[in-house]
């Protein structure tokens, strides 16, 4: 009798268990994203549907600023938080995450897939220690923006590469501004790094060194002094404007919309901003019609410039309970057609070179081909696990722009970086 009762109980429980399993559905993956205009959430929904029930991809919103995003992710990952499967990571923080063991190792076949037809700058920003450690997603770069009327009046042929010296001289002649990011913030490190890299150097000689005592800064070099000379010349000429020491990307964009605008280095958002101003009635169409764009200025005449690279990479958490599915989702997210759609909807340029050929991209962004070319030449900021210390040291010693001197600033930068990393100075 007891045996019959047990068998009957099993017969009743088995269908219930199967029903509960069916109701549970596929595994849910959580993708921690940076704030945007809704494009990443849309991609997550599309990939969930295209997975044919293999997974459901949800999104969780990170803070708006990059340091806040880093802080939240680091705290969770340091606690071995299994709720994170995918995360959008700002490129400068990639080495820190990799060095800390926060990132799942990318399988060879996945690495090959996600780097095919991807801009060299985007791949470089996703690499640490000669290994791809995150998946390249959308990428960003700075262009040289100019007023066509100013360049024509100055006699500059903007179809050819131009140097910093040329645009500073042209701005002086025409009594216009050269808008740059001179404020003491991450944007200043971006500018300094681009100048140093364009002059053939690096902020750090060995950025992938894991021992802070052994990291070797290399600002005190011909390239570092060339970068300092450009900043010094721009500041001394006055073309940076009275707000040079406080100017960030948004202030620069406002400057470029004004009557004294001449040249500017900035991210492509200024194009959407200008058109939005026309639509709202705050900016005349003739102003945007006067916008021109070219490759980032050369630091050394005849030498290829190395523009900044930004954007977002995708990391799979080392503590994810479904890393294989997370990599599957990452491959879906970075499909060229999805990157093209994301560019049009949210304004974030693709890392995929193929995505730039999309007709809607070409129509919405007439500078798309130039952005693609710039991404091929772009150089990442120092890919070091100690990026925060290095960047803050650069900001402290290279600010304000009016105090920069090729005779002292590069050496001061090297000294502070070394002192901070070796524990002799605090930031």
C-alpha cells in the first residue's frame, strides 16, 4: 500500500514539476548599460526575440557619468555579484577590469567574429596585454570642425590634412576661436593624449605593466614637448577664448555656434546638436550650413594624426552564471545592422566599418565616411590598470593650458605619475 501511494505521489508531482519548468522560461541575462536614448534597450529586446527562446536579455541602467558607472560596476564585481552578465564599459576602464579578474575570457571563435570588419581604433580600445578582453561595440572619435567661410577666408585647403599651427595661425588672422577642451577633467587627458600620440609618443611607455612601481611615464620626450608647445601656443595666442581653462565639450559646442567661431576639435554630437538648434529655432540654418569637418589636426606636419577614441565596449562578467549565453548575446548586440540602427536612433557611431555603409547612416550623417576613417587612425588613452591615477596626474600638471610649458610641464607630469604610483604623493 505504501509503495502504491509513493508511486501515485510521484505521478502527480512529475507533471507539476514539468509545468513549473516550462513556466520558468529561458535564463534571464542582465546587461548593465550606460544611459542613452533607448537604443540599447531596443537592441536587447530584439536579441531576446532573435535568440528563439535561448535567453531573455534585460537591461539595468548605470549612472550617467563614466566614473559613476565604473564605481557601481567595481563594487558589484568585487563582491562576485552574479546578477551582472553583460556590461557596457568605458574603454579607459577596460584594463582595470581585466587586471582585477572581472572579465570572462573571450573564446577564440567569438573574438574572431566580433573583430571582423571593425575599426582598428575600436579593436585597440578593447585590447589589453595583446589580448581582446571585451567586445567592441559603438565607437566615437573627434573631428576637426571648422566654419567653411573662415577656412576659405584664411586660404586653408581643408581637403588636405592641416596642422595645429595652421589652424592657430588662421584663427589669429581671422580673429576667431579654436575651441578645445581645456578644463581640468577627463577631456583634458583626452586632448593631451591625442597630441602626444599624434606627435609619435605615448603618455606611458609600458601601460600594460601590472606592478605600479614599474610603470614608466614618457611625457618628458620630444612628443610630449611637441604637445606642450601646441597647447602653449594656442593659449598664448588667445584663440582658445577667455573660458579656455573651463571649456568642456558642451562649452566648445556653444562657442562653435557663435559669431566668433572658427575651428573646434570635438565629438560628432555637435552635428545633431546643431540640427536640433535649427529645429527648435534657436539656431539659424545658415550657421549649420557653414559647418565643415576634417580629420583631427596633425601635431607634426606630414605625420598622421591620432585622434581620440571613445565609445563603449561590452564585457562579460567573470561571475555570470551563463557566460556562453552572454557571449551569444554580445555577438547579437554588435551585429552591423544593429549598430547602424543605433547610430541613426541614438547618434553613437558604430565600431563596425560595414555599418557606415547603411543608406540611412549616410543620409543622416554626411561626415560618416570621415568618422570611419578617423576611427581607423584613432589611438586609445593609456591602457593601464592604474588609469585613474595616471589621468588625474595629467590633469593636475597640464592645467591650466595657459601654464603649460614645453620646458617643464612634460617632466612635471612624469614626476607626479611616478610619485603617485609609487606611493610618494596623493591625489
